[in-house]
């Protein structure tokens, strides 16, 4: 087999493969042996019809397609390796006229990774990202923990106020007729949370436990249920319980209950330390994102459509996993949102293209800077993964992982090294 590079047009490479006549004849014979049982010709037992007889009856090219399909996968793979190409999509194939006894010429057109023209990334200037833990952040965290450790107590005989938790039965009516989905029993609602349509929660303010009340509301024009949009409704509500959240006192005892610290001050200091760590991580991520945006901006190249579509596939898979974690499947999600698969893919297109561009630029910089991923780098990263996934036998985990494709891991390590390199080159202003 001989592969001949023809030309490159932007990201599309055109090349030819010449299949030796002997290889093609061998493939024809294999195709015949594979398919001879399918032919019924008078005078011959099924499966015993000579190849020549079949070709005389059905045409000399009867086995050409099968023979070509047998040869092309390996021939294409060898050609890609020989020409040092990195395809990003399936090739277009054109088999020229076949003459028995002569080599078979096959033309290929395939999109490959683009050639990235890098800008001068040694001159990057960025505004420094700087975050510090504030007293407000610490107070917010303490409020969160207090709410987690709160208890519900009876509100007594007073009227309902914002922040109360009301247990109720209700049923909605439009023109004196109950509508589907408008009723519930023992429903708990936090007043002021905005969970219900405008006017409902406000209509309960001042009312008391044991009361039966009617609340008049109008469904918003943008309401998700088409049949209810803009409709006036009356909800008949039986108020069964009114409770209020009681927060623990903010003192040393609270600190002892929720942490390993004996005083509130020490607990606050520990929160500050943890927040500072989180904010530093956030600083790092945002700085790296800004660096990537900058080097992509100063680089020049076209992204093949196949790479974008492939990344969209990845984004969809990730999104489907996250939706599944919330108890939905993709079909149900699309039904609820009224979105088509094509619309969903379009929504992910800009994100996918940004990620592809970022990966291509970082890969190009890695080549330009001679960044290498060593075996030691891989081992360290796999050991981190073993710890993350709480693997008892780290050595076995690393060994097993190395049996698979670690392309994703190597790419991540390389990108990390490139970002560290770029971070050293950046001038922060």
C-alpha cells in the first residue's frame, strides 16, 4: 500500500491510497467465500457456485464493494500514521474505476486538527484577581449553619407572618370549577419564599391556625401551564399548623455543638481560614480562565465542525448525567422545557467551541514549549484519583488504570503544566 499526500485546504486534507492488485484480488476471494452461500444458480448446489459463474451472472463487480470494505480500514489507518495526520471526523471516500489486475486508487478527504497560529503569549497583561474573606461572608456561613441546626416550634395564636411555615390543605377553582393540579393536602409552605404564584402567600398574612380562608389570585401570563395563563382563580385554604423556625443562640455553646472549637471566636476564625482557602482556589480558576481566554484571543485558526459537534456530544452526555442525578431522564427534561434535541445542541454550541479552541491552543503551546508528560506525572495523578475515590489498593488501581486509554489524563496534565508556565509569563496589573 502506498499513501500519497495531495493537498491541504484549510483543515481538510486530501490524499490517495493505492491498493496493490494482489491485495485486492485476495480480498475479492475472501468476499466470494463469505458470500457464496447467498447465491442460487441452476445446476449448482447452494454455496458451491464457482466465483467465475457468479461474476458472469451478476457482473464482474459483484464482490468489489465487500473487498474494498475489507481492505480500507487497515489501509486508511496505515495512511494516517504514515502521513502523520490527526483526523477529527470520518473521511469522505472516493474509489476510482476498478480494473482487475491493476492497483486500486482510493481518494480520501478528511478534516484534521487545525494548524494553530499562536500569538506572542509572552506579553500577556491581566488584571489580578484578588478575593478576601469578609465579615459578611463569615456571618452568612454562620447563618447557614444556624438554619441547619434550627427547630420548628408552634407560632401560637398570632397571625401568620413572613418566615412562618404553614401546613395547609388547599384546592384551586376557576369559574367555580376545580382545575387539575390545583389541590394538595398537608402542604408545607414558607411564607415569603415566593414558591406560589403572586398573591397567594400574601393572602395568608395575618390569618391564624384553624381558619378556612379564600385567596384570590391571577396566574401570570408567563405561567408554565398554558391553560392557566392569565386566569383568575380562587384557592380555598384550610390552615392546619403555623410554625416558626427557632435558631440556636449565637454563643460558645453553639460553637461547641457544631464544631470542634470551644469558643465562638475560634469557630469564626476557622470559617475565615476555610473561606480564604476556597477563595484562593477561586482566584486560581478565574486567573487561569482569563489566561486561556487571552491566549485563544491572540491565536488564529479555524475549528473544524466535526470537533465542535464531538464536543457538543460530550457536553450533552455530561448534562444528561447531571439531569439524571436530579431524578429526570433527558426525554422528560425536553418534554418539560418544550425544547427539541437540536435546540439543546445549539444551546451547548458556544460552550463546546470555546472548550475546543482552548484545548487546541494549550496543546499548541505545549508543543512550542516542549512540555512533556512523564510517567511520574501520570503516576502522581492516578494516585490522587485513587485517594479521591477512596481506593484501598492504590498500586493496583494505578496498574489497572494504565491498561486503559489515558489520553484524557495526559491532556489534563499537559494543560496544567502549560497554565503554570503561562502564569509565570503573565504581567499582572
